[in-house]
C-alpha cells in the first residue's frame, strides 16, 4: 500500500499540496472516529485521552508525534506531485539508518561494528549525491528524519495503533479544518472546483492513510522483528520503480552510485539484525507473546 501510494497522490497533482494535506488529516480523523465507533471503543478512547491530558509530558509527546507525521505527509505529497518520487524513495531507504543514529543519541543504544559500517555507507551515499549535484537532498533527509523522530516519540508513548492514530490526527485536525475553511472564504478552495472523482479521492485520502498504518501495526505483532526490518524496504523499492518507469524521472549514474552505497548499507544493517534476532529467537518469541 505504501509503495503504490504515489499513484494515488499523482491523481491529485492539480491540487496544492497543502490543501491535500489538510484534507488528508481531516478525513483520516473522521475515518478513525468511524472505526472506533464501529469497534465500540469510544469509551476506551475517552479514558486514554483523559490520561494523556493529565500528563503534560505525554500530551506534548503526542503533539510532537502529530506535527512530525504531518511534516512527513506534506513533504511526501509535495515530492510526488513535483517530480521527486526517486528522492522520496531514497528517504525511506535512509530512514532505518536514521533510527539507529537516534537510538544512539537519545536512547544511548550502542552500535555493533556492522551497524557502524552500514551508517557510514549510507552517509557516504548522501554526501556523494550532495556534492555531485551541489544541492542538499532535503526531501530525502526530511522524510527520513521526520519519520525517524516520529518513531522515536511513538516508542516513548506506547499506545494502541487505532487509538494512537486517532489522537495524532485529532491534534492537527483543528489546524487542517481552519485552513480548509480559509480556502473556502478566500475562494481558493479546490474542493468545490474539482470533479466528483477528485472529491472522492480527497475524502478517500483518510482511508489511504489509515489502512497501511493500521495493517503495519497489526502485522508487526504477527511476524518476527527481523522480518519487519526486511519488509520495510518493499515500499521505497516500489516507489523507486514507479519513479523511474512510470513517472519517467531522471535516474542518473550519480543516483546509481548514491543508491548503491545506501542499498549496501541497508543490506548490511538488515543482515546484521537478522543474525542477531536469529541468535536470540527464543527470547524474542517469549517477549512477543507477552506483548500480544
């Protein structure tokens, strides 16, 4: 779902990215409310919300997660609709390695020698791309760091996936709604000016956003963590293929060299993690069964 999402946003490329984001946030919140109601979890959600309101640290952490994921969504939509799908896919190849750096800096985690090599190779790829083109790859790094920081904040506030996504969208829905209303007042809204298909696509952005996140959260509980690590490279690979062969974006020798460094770093990272997880399989199975 995540890999093919650029096809969805391309269908709305005649609408400004900011307006698409506002509708994505608003309709995601509405969709999540419907899911909570259908699952009869409204009361549970209210109790969790009260707990968060009573804890300033948890409340501001949730607000930070909301802002980070909103930045990530906006940059991704902008990148797809302005011919930067390849750069966007690069960002999600870098993301796992960014998570490593954040783990070191914030959680005081330690790297093994293979993880150090993977980070160095990825950094070399990014630096090569920067110096060869003379432009900072801000799209890739913004996507990588915003989602990496989002994951870090989420790790500090563990919460049920459905309730968590509802609260995250709740935090930014007022801003999104005000922006949509202002566009209507100023006569700049695309919502009434576009076709019926575009209306459906804007409203459907909520479903397109929520389903991959919810399925990921559910699936991650059913398979080993090392497999999750491998699978996370599927989405940027699909996006990269779309960028080259469907959207006809330029993929130069410089891109090839930079991606080769990052692919190698990602592969080393995944293989090192797989070996570690396999060596500690009984322990992780036990932890996973408790978590479930």
